[in-house]
C-alpha cells in the first residue's frame, strides 16, 4: 500500500490559502485585506468543486486562521506490548491508526502523544524517543491544511484497552497482522515499518523528510 497522492487542486488551494493568510497578516489597508479574503474564497471554491467539502465551512476555516501560515502538527504514539503495535480504529472512516491527533496550542509534543493514547486507547504511556518527523499532506474531509507528523516511540506504563468517542476498537498487532485498511494519512505503511524498526533497534537514528 503506497502513500496517497495529494491532488494537484489541493496542492494549489493550500498554497493560495497560505499566501492569502500571510498576506492578510501583513496587509496595511482594507483593500489588501479584501483581496486576501477573496483569494481564501477562491481556494475554498477550488476544494469544494473538486470534493465533498462544502464551501461555507471551508471559507470560515480559512478566515479563522491568523498570523503567518505554517504547517499544523500531528503527533502519533508507537506503543508496543510483546512485540505488537498498539492501534486504534477510527470511527470517522473505519481505518486503523496509531493513537494520536493534532497537537493543541500550548501542548508539549510528547505530552500530546501521551494524552491522545490515554484518551483514544486507555493506556498510560511515556514517550521515549522520536522515531521520525514526516511531511504529512493530509487528504480527507476538511483536512485541507498542510501538516508535519511526529511519531514517538513510547513505553507502556499501565492501562487496558478502552475505545473512545473517536475510536471503536483498540488492539495490538504483530507486523504481519497489521490491518490492510489504514486511516488515511493518520498512519501510513511507512510509519508502521519505521515503528517496528525503531522498536527492534531503539538506538536507531531519528528519521525525517
């Protein structure tokens, strides 16, 4: 299973939105701000006409972004028990992923991964090292913003499998048992392979794009 290819319209729309957001941040008058808002709307129109996303929520989301446009940060926890990787099944799309999600403003990245594991899977964990930092051009409903993904190798402390309002199943999988249906960009085969490699050799260097 390869990486999903980001559609060209989404690449262009993201760039237009980012340029417009940054332009709005540095705008000196209402005319410049109006032009930037129009560019944001064009980006929203491009996405809505080529996907199931609706224009109005996209336009509102774009206008809600403030400051210089930068990628968002997605964190994931690679947690092993008896050589098997912890994964959760997303209610949103039925696919499997390592627990994690968007880092909140004010979060320490490792703490965010630890918290998400507790909330989504019912396990207390402690981040030990960074497996990799990845480019993550997420593709999916309303996931229109460019992102970086940080995957942490975490030690299992305590807990028991417990689904959440975001996850329907929680389980551990050996490498040959990894579900075929993964949850979009949340976890890709490369992230799974790198997690198992890091578990086998904890002293391996951090990977990055």
